[in-house]
C-alpha cells in the first residue's frame, strides 16, 4: 500500500449495532484524519442515539448522506433509512430502495464502490449484524489494496456475530479484534502506510525468503507456492508484513513459525482472485467466432461439450463462457449438453461463485442486452440466470497438485500462468495438453503463451491467445511425469523439490550425485509387471528401444542375450523378495567379442508408491575371452578346467531353464484348469447378467417414466412458485407464515416494510425483530388463534406515521385440517380510515346544518307572524323569508359548503331592494358556511324591513364592512328611517346574532339610524 491519508472508513452493521458503534467512537481520537461512513438503516430514534454518542466522545459532526455530498476527514456520514448508498469520485450517492424487493446487501454494495473509488485509501469495518452482508465487500477492499477489520468475540462481543464471523470465514479480514482496539489499529495503519516496503533485498536473498516461506506454507496448508513468481509472491508478503507491523523478513518468518493463524492469513492473501466478466472483450469475441462455433458444429443432443476453467476465482470467467455458449445453443434445434467444470483452491471464492450474485460494479463488462437477458436484478445486485448456472459445476482442485480432468473440448485458464515461474509453467501446460481431447482448444490470458511447448499446441489466434492441442500420434496418453510425482506426494511438486534441493545443497550431496551419475553401474527401476519407471545414465549398452510404438517393458527393451536371465532373476526376486543375481555373456562384433555382465535384481524400499518396485543393476565384470583362445593359450590342465567350467555353467543354465520350463508348464496346467473353471463361472455369470440386463432395462424404463413425471412436476412447481412470487409482489400484501411458537416459516416481500425481514430471518421468532407496528399483544393473540382455530382482526397504527393497518391472524391448516401455524396478514387501510373520519365529519356537519336551518325556519315563522296584518300578508312575508334562505343555501351549494365571499352574500340577501338604490363600501372577506347562512338570514330580514317603508322613498341603505384583527364589522344605515323601527327589527334578530357570537348596536346619525354588527370570523 502507498499513502493512505486520508482514510475513508466504511462501517457496516445492523440496526442493533449501536453498542458496537459506541465502543468504537469511545476509543477514537478527534484528530484521526479519517472520514467514517456508517452503512446501516437507522430509524430516527437510533439516529438520534448515534448523534448523542458521537457528540459525547468526539467533536465530529454527524451528517445524513445526500446526493453529491463530498466525504471530508473527521466527519461521520450516515445512510438515510429506506435508501442504499455508493461512493464515486469521493462523493456519496443515494439510490432508492424498492419497498417490495429491498436491497439486502447494502454493505456489500457500498464496500464494492468504496474499493473501486478509493483503492488503497479504503478501510472496511464489519460490526455486529445478521446474515452475510459485507462478506463479499471486504474481499473487494482487500483485493484493491485496502485494509479490513471485523468485530471479535473478545472484549465487547457483538450482539449478533453472523456478519463479522462470515466476513472472517471468507478470508477477507485482516484484523479480527474488539471494537475498542480498532481506532488504535487504524492509527497504526495510517502511520505504517507511508513507510517503505520492508522487503528490499538482493535477488538471491529474496529467493531464499520465498523458499523459507513456501516451505512453511507447504507444511501447514499442503499448497506449494515455491513456483510462483518472486515479484508477485514477495509483494503479497510485504503487504502482510505491513499489516502485522513486521519490519524485517526475519521477524516475519519468526511470526509465521510461531503463529499458525498468520500462515492462514498469508495463504488467503496469496490467492489471486482478480477477474471480471468478459475481461478482454476482443479475445472473447474471437473465442465465440473461432472456437465455440467449431465445438458445436455437428454435435447432437446425445453428445456433451466439456470445458475446464482452472483458477476460476469468483466465477466471472465461467459465467462469461456460459453466456457465450447459451447464445450459440439458441441457434441449434437439438443442442448438445454443456458442462463447465470450474475449479480453484480457494473454497471461499468458490462459495461466492456458486451463489452467482454480483454487485452492479462487477458487471461493467456485460452489455445492457446481456445484463437484461442473463441476469435477474435483486436489490442493487444481479443474480445469474438459472439456465447458465445449471451449466456450471464448481469444485476445489489444484492444477499443480491434483490429477487433472480429461477428455475436455476447451480449457480456459486466463491470467493464472502469469503468476507462475517458467518451471511451474512447464509443469502446468503439459497437464492442459493431457486434459484436452486431440484437437481441443486452450484459451489463455493476454500476457500468456505456449512458445516453449510448440510441440503440444499450435496457434489458432495468437493475438487472442487461442491454441489448439496437437494430436497424440496414437501413443497411449499418460499423465505428465510432474503430475505423477505430485500424485505420489501431493505436498511437494517435483519442481519444488528441485528448487529446494538446489537452494541449499551440501557438498556431500553434490559428490554423491556426481558419483551416481558417472561411476555407478547402469540401473533401472521396474514394477512387478516389468514396466520401467526410472532410467539411470549409461543404460544404452544393455537396453535398446524396440521397434513400433513406444514401449517401456524391461524384457522387450533388453538385449537378446539378457532376456532369459533377466526374466529369471526378476521372477526369483519377486517370489523371494530377496536379491537375485545372474552372470551373462554379452557378445559383440558378430559373436567374436564380448564381456561379462552381472545382473542384480532386488526389491526397492520406498514410501512413494503403494506398488512394489524393484531395482535392476547391470554390473560390468570383464572382457570375455573366446573359449578356443583360452584352451590354446592355457596349459592342458587349465584348458580342461576351462572347458569343464564352461560346461558346468552351461549345465547350470540348462538346468535353470528346464526348471523354469517345468514350473511354467505346471503353472500353465494350473492356469488352464482355473481358466476352465473360470469359463464355466463366466458362462453362469453371463446368463445371470443377461437376466439382470433385462431386469435393468425394465427398471430403466420405469425410472425414465418416473423421471419424466418428476421433471414435469418440478416444472409445474417452478411455475407455481413463480406465479406465487409474482402474486406476492403484485398484491403487495404483507403476509408472514409462522408456527405456534411465532417462528417464521416464510414471508412475502411486502412484510419487510414492517419487520425489517431478510431471507436469513426464516427460522427466527418474529418477536426478536423490531416492528413499525404497535401491537403489544401479538404473541398472546397468536397463541390464542393457534389453540382455538378462530381468526382475529385488529386495526393498528404505525409508529413512524399516522397510517392505519388491518392486522388479521388466521390459522394455517395443513392437509389433515390440523392447525400447523398462524398466518399474519397486514393490509393498509389508511384510505378507508380517512374515509370513515370524513364520513363522521360529514354526518356531524349535516346534523348541525339541519339544526340551524330548522331553527332559522322557526325564527322566520315567528317574525312573519309578528308583523303580519292578515293571513295573506303572513304567507307572503314567510314566503319571502324562505326564498331568501333558499338563495343563501344555493350560494353555499355553489361554493361546495366551503367559504362564501361576503360580496356575493350581500347580493343574495338584498334581492328585495333594487341594486341601483344600494351603495356599497367593502373589502373582500370569506365566511365559513355557518356564518354565511346566519348572516344571509340577517341581511334578508334587514332588507325586508327596509322594503316595508323603513326608509325614505328614493333613498337606499348604505352597507359597509371591514376586517379588524379577526373581527368583521358590518354597518347598515337606513336614510330617512327611524331608530325605533330598526330597534324592533334588530330585537327579532338577537337570537341569530348571539348564535354567531356577535354584538349589535344601533345609533342615530344625521342621515338616519345606523346598525353596527361585530362578528368574530371562524377559521
């Protein structure tokens, strides 16, 4: 890592992680030079609690994130409720959270964006919380050079340890410790970030460090890193040295020896997980046009295409190949089966690959069309479609130490060989050749090639690094020798043994190696079948390659003179498990010259193989002198002795041959008898197999039928499940299925808006989760429904708003009509509740208005009767009053019984007087319905009184009104009238004036009596 100032620290926790946050900020220094972004959904109460905690222990401001808000050091930023957050160019950006399909991994989403935006300036902290949110995000931060921490169980243990434990298990956590120690750790990281790399040695010293560390890793993990490129290996080691604070390689080596956990952490750091979808798009396009088309050409539904992707990491490359193949298969009427075998030694990365769920930041190489076709959006992440996922098989496997796959059509290994040195590449590339069919294809990364193995692969497209396997020339395919060695001893490769043997070889071993190479007798190692597994130097004098196909059988390769004695000695040693010796005369120059050879066959003691091995040595004794020359040159006695010795050797050899022949004859007789018996048994077994075959065919037909039915049932279940999921999403009715102990069995997406539910909450009691509904008696009501089998309904209100909900508890009945649980449904009835409130209000208003109208009618009847001289006058007067009231009501109806302008009311009330005779001085005032109705009746009474002669002929009343501090003053002046007459009329209106809460007063003026009415305005 380079300079990390200022650090941007992302803190992921659940809503219940407030205690952990308090422990963190309690130990934090104000002048830390870091910005903190808290990724969790906090309710207003919990947000206030966090504000108080930060204010109590620090002077840093707490800000709620908004779009484009720049992240500054020594500030705390909080994600608002109902949103999820990313960071880009040092600024925070918010995204809407779908209430039905909520983003379940907001910490992963933010951490992935943080790693991409800040690189080695990023720090990720995982605190208390449920589920596995943050597990994928910390790996992104670590791969981009950042540092990761998680809350440990010691000290202030997390209330819910799932999130930190899952993040730690993924291998993405650098420090697993209490929250109180994290601030000090962050300050240490900030200080150490600006120091130079602690690994800066000469090449020889660096190689020595690599071999020592690789030896420790091999002994504890079983994985050999000695063949990795030194630059990459040492860079990862240097990062771990900075993380743990080791200043020298010697100190770090000692730490590795003393702390096995550090070995595991280094192992995780050394695993290369840098991959992406359609990385190098031009190469994938070349693969599609030049390879995939050929693989599918002529393949039918009864065939399979097999592809191996070693070093698959988190699966992006595998799914990219699956997408290409799926697109090509759509153009074939009867497509073949496709199997993608994806392997890696990192089991945590394989877990991510199997899930097939990736943040949006990882899909930058996927076109919008492919994203829409092959991915299903789940919150802010994307999940690979089922058709592509079913093609892929993920498995742990080491391309170096485990036996390879075979009969592959394509091997795609991109950007793995670049981390291996030349020796390790020389081991891996022949392994790929063994794994491929003749004519199979190899797809490598842009910086990789097979130039040193041109005899194994030919180029198809050098620019795109696509190669084709050359044929095997009819020879039997065998594992590369390096892989055979690994199969015998998987903890150490031949390459690693070679490096270790030459790194620090003492003088004695060098001497022994040279003596064995130059002065030891020629020798080979063979199996019990006589197949040679090892050759020494100088064997050409005794062995020669046979004609025809390559063969490693010892007897076939031995010189003709050696075969009889060699076979006899090998059989004797196999039978007695003791050394066997023979002397043989080897002839040269057409039988005239020769030499004596002693053959020694003895068992080889080794733990490398479970199969017995034998060591065969060829010891040169002396030059052989022809027998006639010995006789001529020797004295008679010596000549006779030489002849007798030669005859004795011939008799011994002849006797040995006779014994071997007789033994072989007995063995043949015994074998013949056994073969006859075996033949009879085979005939009997064959008859049984024929019967079994018929039964198996019948059983196979039954299984085929059953399998067809099951497949049909599975398809129906899939359709029913899809319909049910779409029904849940379309109705948006919150439903929770529980057993009698309130343990959640299932729930609809809409229920997450009330109880903060996640998929991991299935199996947990509902009472353990925070709720936005105020339902204190839920547990008792559920138990009552479970026991009685009768439903229950109750209307509740939400804690965070004024909405109303109808909660219905119904028994869950199984196939036997027994009660297996309780179904809780929550329906939003806020509109219905509002309608009910409005209805009650309307009924009340209607009652008040009817009451006012009846009271006004009674008053008008009394007033008409009081001033009527006859019955006709009474009827005429009452009719005018009722018409005036009707006009006022019509005016109220036109305005919707809301407000009425006083100007319109005056026009309606003074209809009995010619408008030309009325003078108005006014300002606009709005009256409520009750005031307008009463005032209209008052104006109608005044107008009727003025029309009966209360003013001088030709004169008109003057009406004026004004507004003063919430009171309206209306003045009515009649020119030429008398105050006594006006007083009698006003006295009849006293009841209405009082009902309005007003005051009336009459005074005499020069122009005539003036009536002033003062009313409070209703709001």
